[in-house]
């Protein structure tokens, strides 16, 4: 197993935030390759990219930040600070601290939205991107489903119970998966609490801004943020069963990003794990264009 290093940085408002760094080759960047920065989804953390990072790190430096309120990152003082613009600011502070002027972004769900925002705000910094099961328009059904489970604060006595609870919530996105799949999934998104109960590894207050979203209301215009990636290697992944990234939105993304590769992963909803053989192969093709 590839070894990673646990590191920390400070946000501008004084929170201690955590990231995993997979150092990659002995002299990272010596061959001109930019690092890969993996940006996770709403309720996820750095462990979400563990298998992918281990696979890529023999040849690439990989950095997996944990947004405030997740994993080993400190919780925000106010729930209002849990928003994508704040996360982008936090990650920008980290990139500046590490003197990373250009990087490959791999963003799942919320992390994909962050990737687009960084590309819009900081032209030239994102040199290539994987946008995983998210787009400039979010399907109302997907928003409602996320609102149903985020911030529930459930706890479980054993990892098997936790796995079954996770399957109950997300079985529709990953049908016909076995118990080992769900146990591994639970260990990525949950942790053992101080009272020996297994709990979700995020601040329940992240739900407060999200549940206020009206999925039927006009959404912020994120198309210019997507178009900021034009002319760069881009891979768009969609789960065939996704209720967040619709086929019409996917078609619009491909139209606005000529040269982007779009892959639909069968038998997966929101979101592909990035460990599917098709995902691995597509990411390899994207990175070959960067290298």
C-alpha cells in the first residue's frame, strides 16, 4: 500500500484543516507533471479517493484536502461557512501555501462544482479536470434525495450495522453490491466516536445551508464556470442511474467543451466511485494528455 502523509493548513478564519499527501515520484514535478488535487463531495472526506490515489501516486503527486467540517478538519464556527465559495477559498490558501500554480483537478459532486469555480476565478490554475457526476444544472430529484439524508446524525453499534444502514440510504445508486462493498464504503464515510458508536465523519451542521435550497427555484448560472475549462483536457463521468446529473445537462456540457470526453458508468448512480475499470481507464487517458 502506498504511504501517504497527514498534513494540515490553516484557513483565513483560523480553522485547522487536514489533507492527505501522496508524495508520488521521488522528485515530484521534476518531469513537469502538475500535482493532482482531489476534491470530495458534500458528506465525504479524503478517504473517498484512497484507492485512486494509491493507484496514481507511483507516478503523480496526489493531494486530497478535507473541507472544513469533514474528517480531521476542524468544524466551522457558523453553519453559514459551509458553502462552496468558502471551500474554494480554503483550498486556494492551501494551493498558495504549497506553491501550486497549476494542477489537475479530480472533483466528485460538490468537488466538481469547486473545480469549475476555481477555473473561473483563477484562470490557468486548473490544467485538466475530471468532473464526476455533477454539472452546471442539478436535477431537483437529486437535490431532494440528498436533503433527505444529509445531517441525520445516525449512529451504529458495529460496522455491519453501519454498512446495512448505508445500503438502506444509497442502495439505489449501487444496486446488487455485496456486504464487503458496503463495509468498505462505510469505513470511508464514517468513524468510531468517543462513545464507541460508529457515526458519519462530518459536522451535522453542513446540512443547514443545503436543506434551505429550493430545488425548483432558478439555480445559479454555473455554465460560465464550466466554460472556463474550455480548451483543456476534461473528462466528465456520469453514473447511468444518476439523479443529480441529467442526460440533457451532460449533452450541454459536451457541446460547450469541445474535445471533452464523456463516459457513462453502467449500474451506478450518484456518484461513480472512480474505482470502476471504466473510470480508471478514462482517467488514465486524461492524464496521458497532461503528461
